[in-house]
C-alpha cells in the first residue's frame, strides 16, 4: 500500500488533505514553487514528470447552461486536487469520508464526480442523513438498489458492476441509549463483514461490489463524533476553508461571467473584483464582531452566506444596474438581506451598517451617504414593477410573471402592491384567510424571501 499524503499546501494555510492509507500508486510527495507558494505536485500518468496542480487551471471557465448557483464549481487548486483524489479513490472502489466545514464544497464536488460516472456500469445513489435517520430505513433504501446474484449473495441492481453510495451529513444520525449511531453501525458492520441481515428472513445477506463515500462537517450541534472503529475503516480527506485569493477568484469569475455574457456597462464590469473583496472583508468583520451567545445562538456565518450575496447579485438586470453606484447599491442590499437580517436589535444593525460604510470608503471608493442620501431604506425586488401581473392562463392562480430585479423607489407603492396581493389571496375559496398587518418589518421580510 501507498500512503495518500497531503498533495498541496501553501505557506499561509494548513495542509488541505490528511494522511491516510490506500492503494494509490500514482500519488507521491514532491514540491514546486509557484508564485511564492510551495505547491506539491502530482505525477502525470504515463510520464516520468511532475506537473503542478496550478498547471491544470483554466481561464476559460463557463458554467453549464441552467446550472443552479449552488452546483457551480469554479476550478481552483483546491477543487482540482480534491477532485483528483476523490476520483482516484472512487476508481479503486475504496471507502471514503470527506470532512470539512460548512460551505467548503464537499457535497458539490462529490456529486459532480458521481454525475460523470458511466450509468450503464456504475449505479450511484445519494442519501441525506438527519437526526431522525434509522438503520432500518437505510437498509430498506439500500436493499432497493441491489438484486440477488446467487444463493445469499447480492450485487448492484440491473447488472451494474458497482454501487456507489454517497451519504451527505454522514455524522448526523442521533445516538441511541448506548451512545452508538445505528445507521453508522450498520455500515460499519458491512465494511467489516460484507453483509447485513435480512430483516424478514433473519438470514445473512451478503452484499458485494458496494462502495461508500460520506461527507460530514466537524462535530457540533446535532452532528456527533463518529467512532474511531468506523473511521479506521475508511480513507479520510479534509476540505479546508479556501484562502482569500481563491475566494475572491471564485466569486469574481462567477460575477464576471454574468456581466460579460449579458453585456453590462463597462463601469459595472469593472466592479467584479472590488465587490468580491468587499464581501470577503465584510464576512471576516461580521464573524469577528457578531459572535454567537446564548441570546444570539444563530449568529453563525459561513461560506454559504458569501455565496448568497452573489446569488442575489446574479439577478441584476443591465437596464437597471447600469453604473458603479447602482451595482454597489445592489451589493449593499444583498449584504443587508443576508447578514443584517440575522441581527436581533437596532444597535447591531447600526454597527453592521458602519462596517459596510467603512468598506465602501476603503475599497469601493464610495460611502453609505453617497449611495443612500438621508439614510434611505435600500430595497430591491423582482415583483413590484409593471410586469409583475398574475398570468391569466396560468394553472396556478398565484403564479406571477416577474419584473427585472430593480430598486424600489416608492415604498408606499410597494406596500400597496403587497397588500393588494394579500387581499387576492384571502379571496381565494381554497385558501385560509390571513389577517396580516403589513408594518415595515413585515414588508421587509416579504422582500427578503427567496
């Protein structure tokens, strides 16, 4: 066996893969200096040369049409290296745990690799664990993906050569009275003995050609620490939080594609990197300033909140977002929607607004007072314009045709619009009337709903 070592590391961050063992003869240790960072390299298959991970990056990345924002993977050194390791382990039919913090891309990378497998030869299944997951339910689901081969031996269904089971939130099942996690104990039993029991016939059911890949975040909250007995049976790959340069690159690339593809004004296109840097700095300051406490236990922020800001910005319309100030207004609104909406009192919101103002001055070459004279409320919606009318021929009477995502200039018009839609809803015979008072915070929450 060969050790699967840490294959890439920069001077400013810890190694991003943990050492484990497996039959991976193509992986060895080496190093090369690239742009001041010491990067360890991968040996090109079939050649006696070393190729830096950096060499595999491409500057022509484009998302596939109709790709959901949460499924986009912008190539970086981390994603290329981790994808290679996971794919190599998958080809060897070895079991793997992918660990890392929330928002580091574990599930997206694994699902992307699984989607590229040959469906005619390999059957893949994705399972999401929760605290309510039971061993019986897991076994029932897996039994549906296998078929009898001979005697008491079962293989993947429909003649496939292998069954790849990807389990997200691997450490989520609740512990029982004895401190074990029954779904994980079922999997541990299969790894060690290659069988589980038929719950109806009470007979041994040997399952062959199955592979497990699990993804989990560090223990904490509802997530438990898995047993060393199970962990020792699986390879372990750790996804670390991306470095600052990588985060800026990821979101700059995504935003640039949107602005260039839809031919936004040049003054807007030039803001991509600036907005990415401001969002990253905002995230850092928010996580430093607003720490979770017993009364603020929900003050928890991660990479997904940075992504949510840019997911909102991708709704921009070039006819309304046509200048540096307009795109910075949109950015400020998305930051308020994602971060400030979690804050529980006026003092915290004022502190947050001050942080945004400082970033606009130091990085954005603007200020809060310039963008919002008189401290006016910043609001963007996609349902208050003239195009937001109920489709007459729609099967669902509540279906709207949305207008372009744009700034609300008349709050009274918006409040009247929402009130009218509430009246329409209450008049529908099939609906239970909602007697809501649309005060300012209620209107803001309606706007924030995606």
